[in-house]
C-alpha cells in the first residue's frame, strides 16, 4: 500500500527572493496583529474599558487594513493564548 504525505512547509531555498520577502513581511505583520489583539484583550479585562469600539475583530481589521481571515486568525490565537495563561495560573495557584 502506497502512502501519500503532504507538507505545508515552504523552504527558503526553493522559492524566489521576492516570495521570501513577502512571506517574511506577512509573518511579521501577523505577529504584530496578534500581539495587539492580546494587549487589547488584556487591557479590557484589567480595566473594564475597551480600547476599541465594537468588536475586537473589526477593530483589528480596520487598524491593520487586513481581510477577515487574518484578523479572525489573530484574534482566535490571542484568545487561545489568554485562555492558556489563565489555566496555567490556576494550576500554579493550586501548587
């Protein structure tokens, strides 16, 4: 029986320099958006005041001029990080 493997990896040496630069820029922008989403959520939880109007997704989308996919992904990643830290804090308080 033959096996089929699929990989999402992109190696720098297999693509052109322009594509490398575009990918690097996209990753940096995504990380910046994710940090902003996390910071805004943390500020909202600590102070009770929203540093943005409406939903976080729309605020991120407007500020960084992104499409729905990137904005949604960054907000979901920030939510997962915040939830993980909350669970770790409970775990360490018990110890």
